[in-house]
C-alpha cells in the first residue's frame, strides 16, 4: 500500500486546524485519519491534534500487541470505536479547562485489513472509494444542511450553495458521549480510498473530484486538489489523503 497526503492553511485562515495521520503496518494492514478542528483562537487545532494523538496511541498499542495474535475485522471495529470514544472524552475533558471551551473536531478514520475497508466518522469530513469507473461517497455528513436534504426540505444543489453548509450536528468533544457512524466495505482490485475535509469538498465534489483521479497520478493528486481549492477561494483549511496500490 501507498499513502499520499497534504494539508494546507488555505488563503484566509491564520491557523491550520486540520490534521491527518497514517501508518502502513504491512502489505495487508494500514490505517489513516483526517480531522478538522473547530473553536476560537487555536482551540480547533488543539482538539484535532488530541484526536490524532489519541487514535495514534490506541492503534499503535493494539497493533504492536497483536503481532503474535490473530487480528480480525471484529477486533478492528471494536478498536476504532473505542479509540474514537477515548478521543471524544479527552477533548471533552480538555474543553472544561479555562480558555478551552467550545472546541471540537470532526474525524474520519479508515482501516484497511486485507480486502476489507473499515470507515468510521463524526462530522462532515468524508471518505470515498474510487474505482476505475466511478467514485462513491461512503460517509454522510453530520451537518444541518444534510439533515435538511434527508427530510426533503432542500435539494442537494441547494445544500451545496447554502450559507449554513458548515454547521455540523456532531463533533468530537461537544458532549461527554458521541455517536459514531461505522461501516465496512469490500475493496476490489485497483480501488483507492480517499479522505478529505470540507475545505476541499466545499469547492470540489462528485464528478469533478473523480475527474482529478483520471487526470493526475496518485503522488501528485492531493497537492493538485489542494491547489484547486485554494484557486477557488481557499476560505478554509484543506486536507486530502489518498490510499492506493492496496492490492
């Protein structure tokens, strides 16, 4: 497996509250995550990095201890959900300290074990599977406008252009407990996995995103997408992460 990633401040923000992390453990096992922090001053940066560091430690401890044990898809599912819950608690507890109130972060996590992709997320950072002939969004945004779309009150196009599209309904650290969406998928040969924050998908989505996969080589794709989002305004931090050559 190969992983390429890039994060960028954008053209407006003064602090990058996005972050990412990944580890390729062996030819059959890898994990990656993307976070988008929120909060005044640099609090979003604090929240996203707490999430990153918590999952990194939980994953490292589990996979180091599992070298001589059988790793199963059920154990991976439990690991992801427990690690995200731990991260939520760590951020929530930090937010109760003076000057750290109202901070939180989105998170999207991917773990690939053989041909199984595990995806878990909170917030509006997204995961996609990219095949040779199509792109499929795997996550549903936990956002105000997405709820409006689901209820039929607005169309997807209206949601894309809404001034409220950045209002999320779930985040790590917002409450003492968090509901996490989890799902697993079977990967096909030559499939790729793509994770990103809304600093990218606010500008590039669907068919246009897939066109970039057709046009650019894997190693330059994240940078090309970041550059495009910046050229279109770059009003938010931007993060793009690609997992390729899975088989």
